[in-house]
């Protein structure tokens, strides 16, 4: 299933018709041009829209749904029901503005992009059938997987805190075996958002993490330059490597509620830091600067030299274009799906300039050389997880994304997803990658062995939530699995 990023045009005076396109909707009638009605819409209940042909025959139904996960990921989708067959599938989307009515928003979604269910002739039954044939999206399953993942990270971090005897003092000191190694500072920003900054004991330089009880959360570099900022209605934590965590409502504590050491929320935030490899006693300023530099690199390629390798092995060499992270598109219409499509501009045998675009699901790979002339290898595949609650390797149909290769040994490679900022292990002979960090720790061994098909590999005791631990799995696979 393709994700559609829908950025609505902000403005005034826009009402019945959607943009300046030939298809428009007015008073629940779909027109091609001014007077040619091609479909109608019934609204039996709020948030439910039934599309009929001009004779009034009911063809499909749209139901608006939404949900939010604890990493700040907001899900918005429409559930589409084929009223002839009763088949159901979903179209995910994201919106940044609410100037249109819900009817107009959803109309815009199903008349543009990859799921064009209505065209100039009316309802496209073949497009509806194609949508129903795609794998079913499960928003609730994906939200549960993300929330389980965050809880698994907290659980892993709590184990590390116990092993290292990390405690929090009354004044917010972070103590290891009683000795101060860091400080948690209660803060109040200009917008009155309260929260905490996590620092090493000298409290200088980049904050290791920042938490705010709603409002704006920003991460700055050592020169006090802003390089990441979110505005959230949730209790949000940002780490210096730009990972985001939204804490549950029952942890709705503020910097003035109780002493720092007694707050469950603060303990969870500290556990998250350690689970992500931040040993406050050992991390150096150089380490932080390097990690900040990596986090600031969004990976977007703008005319980079390189080549696409097609499924048949042939190459298209030229300039490559792909966006993994939004660079603030502004108030314009964008149907961009980040990390899912690479474009190559090349010259054919006759020397004429050509342009081709490939989706991550097209079984293509591409190689790019970045501004520092580093060779970067990318492969498109679907990320899946081994969480029992979602069944092992159960496709969530969120679509393939291009990943950059980090390391490889034998048939196993480690990749990084620059869109979702996570790692995936992938076997060369499998079409899906395995997100080890989306598993409760107690099932990692069982599920990972099942994915790898190798019972002889020794992976007990590795730091599964760190890049270094995943690299070690890759190395051990190369030497211990045949």
C-alpha cells in the first residue's frame, strides 16, 4: 500500500471546488467541468461518505479514521469499502491544515495520486478493484507495534540502569554508584512549556535529550543553531540523534509536580537514553558532535552522481534525485512519498536526455556518490517486525522504502531507513527486512533465529537496540551461519 502525504493548500476563499482542476465537488455532486455531473456523494453519518454513480447506485464508501503512536507518528486514513463485494482496504494519508471540509479533503485524496477512484468519466471501478486487491493496512496493529517497541526500549534501558546502579538524586543529579555523572535540569521555556534537559554533569554543550510537556521542543548544536524542532500536543522527548518519543497520558507529570527523582516519567526518559547507547559517564563531546552531524544529514539526494540497477541487471547512469525527509515544502500541494521513489536523469544511446522514476517496490537498487564522494548503496524493501502480537513477518502493507546499506557479511546486511530513522537486518534472498528494535526483548532471540534460519548463531547478550549490537549480529552471521 502506498502512503500518500497530502499537504493542503492554505488560503482563504476556497470552498466548494478543490484547487483549479477540472474535477470538482459542489454540494455533494462531483462535476467534470462546470455542469457535467459524473458522481454523487451521500453522507449518512458524520465522517462517512458513500459515492454513487449519477443514477444513484452505491459504489463505494469512505470512513475517516485516525490514531497516534507514542513516537509521535500520526496516522490518518480512510477506510474504503467496495459496496458491491463488501471488500475493505485503507488509504493512509497525512494532512497539514484543515481549510477544506472533510468531504472535500477526501475527494481530493481519491482524485489525485496513486488511488484515483474517480476520474473525468466518473467512478473508476477498475481502480477500486485494484485497491481492494492490495494487502490490507492495519493502522491499529502498526500503532500497537510502535508502542510495544517503545516499551521494549524502556524495559531494556531499565535493565542497564540496574546493572550500572544508575539513580537520580533529589536535585536531579544522575548518579552511578553514588558518584555524579550527569544532571537533569528542570526548565521553563518562553512559551511556558515546562520540562527537563538531560546533560552530562557540566551541563554544557548539546543536551543529550529534551522533554517538554507539550508545546515546542527544539534541539540545538553547540553553536546554539536550531536544527530540529517539533510542536506537539503530547509529552514529547527528543534525543540529540533526533529520535522522538511521546509519553503516555498517565505519565502526565510536569517539572514542578514532584521531586525529579520520584517522577516515573523522568526514569523512563533516562532508561530510553541508556537503551539507545548513551552511557552518560563515557560519552564524549566528540561522540556527541559526530552523532549530531549524522542526525543533521537528512540523506536527501539532489542530482547526486550515481546509477540505478534494474531488476534485469542493466544500469542507468546519471544524476539521482530522492527525498527522505521533508525540507519544509511550505503551503503547497505535495503528494511526495518520502524514500519511496528515486528519479534518474541520464542520456540514452543517442545522447538524448531521459528521465526515469522507480519505486522502492520495483526490485531496483541504486548507488549514489554524496557530496564527500562516499559510495552509498540503496535497496528498496518493506520493513517488518517479529512482534508476536502482529504475527511474525505479517505484512502491514505500508509500502517499500529505500534503505542505505551500512554493512554486509555473507547473505546478511544491515540497512538504515532515513525516513523512519531505524535499522533493519535483511537477508539477500528475502524480500523483507527485519526491524529488531520493534520486538520485546524476550522474543528477539526466537524471532530473529526464525528470520535468519540459523540456529547456530550466538546472539545472546548483545545490545539489540544499538547499531553496534546489530553490526555484531551481521558479523556473527557471516562466520557462524552457512
